[in-house]
C-alpha cells in the first residue's frame, strides 16, 4: 500500500511540473529568437490604412538573443545596404532598441541617440513593433513571424 501511495504521489508531481511549464510559455511568450518580416501597416490614428507585403525576393530578418538585437534587409536589385546591431529591452507592451552600429543608409534616417521606443504586440509565433509619434499615436508597424 505504501508503494502504491508513493507511486501515485510521484506521478502527481511529474504531471504538475510538466503542465506548469507549457502554461507559463503560453502566458509569457519570449521575443528571443529569429523572426522574418511578413508585412507592414500604415496607421491613421488607431486604424490601419495600408497593408504592405514584401515583394518577391525581399527579405528582412531580425534576431533577438541575450539582450542583443541584429537585423538585416535584402532588397533585390538595390545596392543600398540596410542592417543594424545593438541592445534591446522588451516588456509586455514595449520594445526599445538602441543600436550600436548600422549601415550608412540607416544612419541617414536614425535619430540622434540611435534609440527606438515602440509598442510591442507579442505572442508565441508572431510579433508586431509599432512606431509611435511624439503624442503616442501609431504611425506604422512591422509584422514578423517566428522562423526559429
């Protein structure tokens, strides 16, 4: 009888430990990983006015690992390079990227402190980073899906 009770308690412990991890991942997705751009939105206030999808051959990849971010964009038939590397901080609703270096084309449009604060919408397999104006209104977004 003691063996049966011990076995039952061991099974209960194993089942409860396994269930907790999957629930935690669903409730708290991580931005860490490799992502591919699937579309962009333009906004008028809170409303999406345009949806732009990449042309064939266009690729934009973003990688987040250990507090570092790196992204690159390949645009067919263009000689302009787009890439950047730096650090990031993500909360439930905010993504802040501070680039340490970037391509010359990116440097031309970068702000002085090379920092971008964006609204973040994140789930397990997709995320959206939304650029905001000085009043907090939505301007445009980049929408990604997880590839790793």
